[in-house]
C-alpha cells in the first residue's frame, strides 16, 4: 500500500473499508493505551500510599500535641500544689516556662478529618471517656492507673493479650473505625511509656 492509498480512502472499495472498520485499531495502538492505563493505575496506587502515610503522620503529630499539652498542664498543677519544694522564684520560673511551652504547642495546628458514621462516632466518644476515667484517678494511685491503662492497651492488641483486658472497652473499640483504633492504640502505648519513665525518675530521686 502506497502513501497515497492510505490517505485517499475514497477510492477504496466499500467492502475493504468495512473490513478495516470491523478489524478495529491496530494492536500497537491498543498496547500503547494499555501501557498508559497501567502507568496511571500505578501512579494512583503510589499516591494513595503517600496520602495514607501523610494522614498517619499528621495524626501522630496531633496526638503528640495533645499529650505534650497534658504533661505541661500536670507540671503547672504540680508547682501550684502546696507540697512543691522550692522557692517562689523557682516556682514562678517553672510556671512561666511551662506556660510558654503550652502556647508554642497550641500554635501547632493539625486537622485530620476521619470519616465516621453515627455508630462509630458514638463508640469513639465512649472509648475516649473511658480513657479519661482511668487517667483522672487520684495521682497517688499510680499502680491503679498503670494497671487500668495496661488493661485498655491490651484490649487494642489484635492478637491475644497477656494480662488483664478491659472487655467493655474492647467491645466499644471494635465499633470504632480502623483509623481510630490505630490512633487509640498508639496513644495508650505512649501513655504507658511515659508512665514507666516517670516512675523510674521518681524511683531514682528517692534512692
């Protein structure tokens, strides 16, 4: 077939044109389209992984912000307590430093929206309330708080946990969305780590 034959199809027999139309586009064109589709799908898969990583990291930052703020508030409450050992100058210096850190921490704004239905929202509220109930106990009952948080953490483990498990907490946690479940597990794990560090520091200071 010459170049002119390819362009001047008006001189082709109708039967030949119909045969070409039924045959469809050349295999090479289909192959190119298929390769482009595969590349776009691979690109979307990569972007999806990056989006999830970004959301996980942002959630961790938000949790860290909340936990830091809580610890700083504990410091402020401690220096206000009558049992604080130190001069008024030291008390004021610690209070001002903690307040400055609180303001700097609150200046970090992170907002990660997690899609939830009404049942998941209700379950999350119960879970959060249960954590607050445990951590709001008398600070002198350190052992009780630690055991309570441990039972909550054990309830978040996918495999069979060792030790006590808060069954009611576990039931409500199962009603939360997967993203909230992971966030709650990380939060409790960090709380246990912080409590262990605080206990060791207190033990060292008493020795």
